C-alpha cells in the first residue's frame, strides 16, 4: 500500500495515499475502536457537515477572507458529498471522545483533499489548501458539530413524521373497514361495555396523529443554531458579519429554516433541544409499543386466546411446534420502543454531564437520537405494510362475545336500576345464562324494549334514554346528541 506523509501536533504519520481523510482522522480511527460503526452510517450527518462547510466557504468568500479559487473548490467538493459522494471516507467511530472534533476533522480533511484534486493538485498538498486554515475557517468543532446534529436531526424527524402518517393511514383504513363490528371493550383485562372494532382502531390513528404534531413542534427547537460561536460562543476568529451570513447560506442550501441563537455562549453549551426531542421520541415509542401490545393481545390464540383479529402470517413461528405463527412484526416494533426508551436515558445523562461552556458528550447524544429516529421510521413503515394493512376481523366471534358478555348489563342501568342490573350480572355469571334471557325471565323489560336498547348504534355512542307509556303502549325513546350553544 502506497502512503503519503502527513504531520500534526503529535508528529508525522503515513496515511494511505488514496485516502481522502488525513492524519487527524487516522489517529481517531486508532483511538476509538469502540462500536465498529462509522459515522458514514448516518448519511444525513455527512450531508449536514458538507452543507456547513459549503455555507462557511461562501460566507468567508463574501467577506473577502477566502479567495475565489479555494472557496469555489471547497464548495464544489462539499456539493459532491451532499450528493452522496465519498461518504465511505467518513470513517471515525460514532462513539468518540473530543466533543465531535474527530468528526469535524474527518469532514475538513476529506473536503480539503477532494478540493485539492479538483484544483489539479495531489492529496495532502495542504500548503495550498489546508483542512484547518481554509475548510475550517471561522469555525470550531463547537459550533460545527452541534449544528450538524441539528440539521441531520431535522431531516430525519421529518421523514419519521411521514412514516408515522403512513401508519396512521393504515389504522384509519381499518377503522373505517371495522366501523360496523360490535365487540366488548375491556378495562383491566375484564369485560367492560360494548364498542366497535372501528372505534378501537381509530384510537391508534389518533395517537399517531397527536405525536406527529408533537414532533413537528419539537423539531422547531433544533432550528436554532450556534454557527459563528466558534470555540465557546464569543465568536473569536470570526468576522462580525459571519454568523448572519453563514446562517443565511445554510437556509438556502438545506431548505431548513435555521436561525442564529440569540446568545451564542448559551447555545454552545445547552443541549436542551436534544433532550426535548428525545423525550418526544420516547413518547412516540411508548404509545407505539402500547398499540403493538394491543395487537398481540387481540390476535392471541388462534383457538384459546382472545382471537378477535387476525394478523397476517409472516413466517413460521417455531422450530418445534408445527403450524405455530407468531406476531413477529408487533414484536420487533416493541423492541424498537425499548431501545428508544433506553436511548432517551442516554441522552438525558449525556446532556446533564456537560460542564461549563461545552458539552463533550454530544457524539453519544447524536448516535442515540439518530438510532431512535431511524429505527422508529423503519418500524412504522414495517408495521403499516406487513401487519396493519393485512389485519382481518373475526366478526362472528366478536358478535358472540357481545351476546354472551355480562358487560352489556351496564346499558340496562337506566331502565332496570343498578340493583336489578347487579343481580342480573351475578346470576348470569353463576348460571351461564345470557343477560338478555335473564331480563326476559324476570320480566324487567320486553323483548322489543331489549332489542331497541341493545342496538349497536345505541350501545357504542352517547344517547339519552327514556321509557314512556302512552295509550297502553310502552316504548324506549333514544335521543341523539343535540346542538349546545
């Protein structure tokens, strides 16, 4: 393998001649053999770093700090990386010491060496175009890295919101399909009162819709950036107009509505936006996991469980039990949720551990957040495509369950009174007779009255009830919702 010699604070090192990264990246690869996962696993992060270097070069060029030849070469190299080129050259581990300096230097070196190539020069010819002096001009890791995390986080969150909308649509379609299927609702796993299967599935859609809105609110917090802060927020080594210019170029380049923080010293040390975002991701995960718990429970069986719905069979479920099929798609989404909840704990500890003017633990914050976002997105799309869209209902089983349930006695309270209803419920449980038959036996209501009271549309929505007698004829009157001014 041919090499080139590069120099840094610690001395000289041989770098592979064909590598676009340099000595700083080489040392980081050697120092942090932690996860075995390179930062290139997160394309949004690489694109964000390139966008920042592009915006910085254009700003420095406008301010007369960087000549046109070098600026244009840096911009061209950054554009290539934004388009997907050279991502394999981003080789430092996602978990690293140094507050993200290794990631920033990896970007500086790759862009510098590609820019040198575009200018017809050899890699490592830093006398002409230097990773620190030119690519990193007016910057510090301490403003570049958190800004890159925010840009990448914004892109990932918006894709997650889109995936959640797909899953919400799948639940909404099932809610409409199942709107006429009456079943027993349950509280504390005990029979409660009737509802429709459509109502049950609509709740999952509503929960997702609520969390889409919470994510859209939380993602606005990461639009506040600290570019121009340089080392600690004082803006040392940057032009007075640089912060405003680089923010403007970033908005134009990325389409993300970034704004410069009002106080750059505060913004450089504060990880509150990441904590808030992680908390909302945990909220999404918790509710999504609860939904998957419900799907597994409702589909349990097929013969001796609840067996109310059928999940589409995806694979054989056992190496020893023939014919067994397991709810593998909800199970994998449950596991994603567990991971996201754990990631939130990591983000919280890392944010709390910051000291004075900088948080050194943003790399693990980034890794945790990006995993949560990516896995939740994949989980939503997988759950929609491979599970929810194929769910079917066991209509007859659900109907029989309602007919046999003691819970429907609750609907009779307004007509026969709580004491009579309690007695009917107890007798039904002991005798295994239906509530319907016992009410008729005791002549508490007529068959016609019972049939009217126990109509599905009466059982599953608010109604006002009364029993009236007129001309010797007794009837049940139900009154629907009225407009209240």
